[in-house]
């Protein structure tokens, strides 16, 4: 090796190392959400479990996952699928043991994958010993929950019925208050009556929850997904909340939607609590960065307030704004809304689905699976993948007698088992009655089938993740969004142009005169790098940008300025290396 070549390699290595250090694990992603009950059942009892997840650890590595996030696995009576926690530092035996969690963390870490747990701070189960102690006014627990006296009583058949302290409504029940005879007071629950809200005006609660965080962080957990944060704090218990004028509830869930939640959502103090949680994460930073993702379905100004060190709010814009009828303008609006309102220097993320929303193939149609994954993975920021979205799973039709979701929301269809192969229960469980029935398309939409096919959603996903990792250190450099036609949405990343056709018809358009960021001319040749499986373009197909371009309905394509040869990450490196070689006159 000549000294010149050695120097060139050395210069590039230094630059790459700096870029690598700048990218935190939670920026690199994807963060992959596992719904534990339906991912993999290791012991044949019909429920997915932690050992089952461990057995598939190599799958995460294979598809390029950066972090695995588990929905709740804690001790729970499972009235809200684990979002009713009866012991924050114990594991539900149906999922396994704390040792199983430790084994999973060790295995993932050995593969270079981070591990996140769900954290449910707003409410516990009414079966939690804290609540039982609070009902009994055990010293230290009197104020762990939000207790209020009755406002008055009404007589019913000669019996005095206590009336609620105010008119606040709950998401799961008509009133946010339930009477407890033993304590002789009402307790607050913004969700189910079995989910009493913890009282964050009580310093002992804040300290107890910080200790829950420390328990799991001590075990090696890298991050938390914090549940339902907008509901953390309530104020003005003496005031009623008004209804939106003219809002007429049609069903039991509409009662909540009709009320203006002036004192029960997005209260300023909750951001102080989140900052306290972030400080706990920072206690561990010398041993690797820890991180929290915030689940906040809130107005944009409230959502953006969650951005702080070690903390990002989930970006639900793709979920909230886009559907099968969306056009390019809506897509641009949804993307720009986040990017343009994010506080300076912060990092985006892109959620396309989760255990509370219909699957992408169901919301958009299966033809859009690759296009939506392309957006989530290649827009600047962290991709968030709900299990099965990488293979394009659809909602499962769940017969009424097999329902698991005990709330009025029917969220079972998107929680159906992961589809591993074409065998019984899609390879999820050997039990003839699994937790939920698999979707009927499992025989063709499954990991094994997609791995063995040249063109598959999984194949596209892996290529997208690989490109994401190549570009992640660039952040939002050279990023811009475009409406090419009313139906074709486009965005740019360094050396790449990404086209997505939202139309149910073929689109034809020209890129002639199209300006890249910084007013750069578009190159005369572009190469199809990652086409969706329904695209007419094969990989490395050369596109002449002077000619008209066509795109099949609901297809996407990632175009590169390079036909596959090595592209320097920055022309500055090349210039510096050339300069160095010249200057030192070897
Ligand atoms: Ca099991
Ligand atoms: Ca609360």
C-alpha cells in the first residue's frame, strides 16, 4: 500500500468515526415494537412470551433493527392487555420471569441491539398493592392516588347515592370518577375504572416511579416508551369541563370526545415530571445513552414540548394525516408539519402503526406497504416499526367470541400473531387455540415466504434500513419535500430522490427542470436503487430524467445519482484527501 493510499484511507476512517460517534443508538433505529402476547410462543400455551422473543433475536439482527421495544410484560390482571400494571418491577408469569428479561437483554446486546420497555406512569391496576394500601389509608400511601370527596348525594329508592366531584369524563367509561365504599371517597381514572390514576402531586409517587425506572435501567434496559403522558397531571378539581358546542355523543366513547379537557390533558406540570424522568435516564449515561419515547396524542404545540435531552415524542403524523385517499399535498403537509415545527437541533421519528391502530396494509391497501415503509425509514429521523409491518401484515378478522380487548375499542385485529411461516398459526404457536387467530393471508404473507422470494416487502424493508444507516449521520442535510404531481410525493436525501405515487392510477410526469435542494440541477441519469415490489422499475434501472417518467399505481422508488459505484460520503473528504496527497508529495 502506498503512503498516499494509506493517508486517503486514514482520512476517511477518521471522518467516519466522528460521524459514527455523533449518531446515538436511538437515532439509528429502527425501533421495533413487539407485542409480547402475539410475537412468538415458546411453550405452546397459546400466549407469546419472552423466551419466544429471544428465540427470534437473530431475526432482529437480520432485518437491521436497532432497538426492540416490548409492550408491557409486567404483572397485571390483563384487563387492558398489560396497560393495567399490578407490580411495576415484576414480570407477568404468562410472559416469563425477570431472568428471561435479563437473558433477552444479554442476547440482544450481544447482537448490538438495544432494548426498550414500556413504562405506564399515569395509572396502575386497581390490583396494585399501592392502590389497596391507599384505599386503606396505610401511612405513606394515603395520597398515592387522586381521591376526592363526593360533591353531594342523591336519593335513590331510599338510599343515598354519592355524586361525583365534577363532570370529568374518562376515555373508557362515562365518568372519570368511581366511588370506593371502603375509603368513602371517589378516585380518578382517566381510562378504565380498573386503572386508577397515580397522583403526581404526591412526591412519594414521583420518587416511587423514578425507582421503578432505576430498577429496569439497573438490569440493562436502554430505553423506555412512556405511555399516555398527556393524562399525567390534572388541575382545578373544583371546576367542570365544558362540552364542545353542538357536539352530540352518538356512542359511549363519544362522551369523552365531546368534552373539552381543559384540566385533564396537557397540563404544564407534566413536562416537569418528564424532565425528572429524563434526569433518571441521565444518571446512567456514563454507561451508555438511555432514552425515552413519549406516547402523546396531543396538539402539535404540546407534542413538541416533550423534546428534551434523552427524550423525543413519537411522531404520529403519518398515522394521523395519511390514509388510502391521501394525495401528494397531504403527504407533504404531514411531513413538513413535523420537520418545520420540531425545535431546532432535535431529531424526528416516523411511526406508521402500533397496537392501537389498524395495520398499514389495511389502512392503505397492501400495494402501499413498501411506499409507507419507504417514508418511515428514509425520511430524516428514526423509523419506528410495529412488528409485522416489515412483511406487510394485514388486520386479522377476530370473531366476537375470541375477542381479547375488553375495552370498547376493538384493537385485536392489529394485535393478531406475527406471521413467521405457512404452518399452523403461522408458526406463532403450536397451541390449537392461540391468544388471537392469525390473519387469513398468513400462508403467503409470512417471514419465511418473503425471505425466499426475490421481490418481497421484507426484502425492500431490509434494503431501506441499510440505506437509512448509510444516510443517518447526514441528518436532514439535502432534505426537501416536493409535490411533483397532485398524486406523486417526493423527497430528497443526500444523493437520493425518493418518489411515491399515492394514486390508484398510473402517473406520468417529467423531472425536467426539477431543482434539487440548493437549486442544484437534477442529473441527466438516475438509477432505481430500491423499487417497491409493485414498481415497473428493476434495481439499477437507468432513468433518463429528460424523458417522461411513469409510475405504477401506489408504487414507490428510491432513485440514486449513482449506479452502484462507491460514492464518497462528502465531496469535502475527497478534496481534502486529494489536497493531502498533493501537498505531501509522496
Ligand atoms: Ca407461551
Ligand atoms: Ca393522571
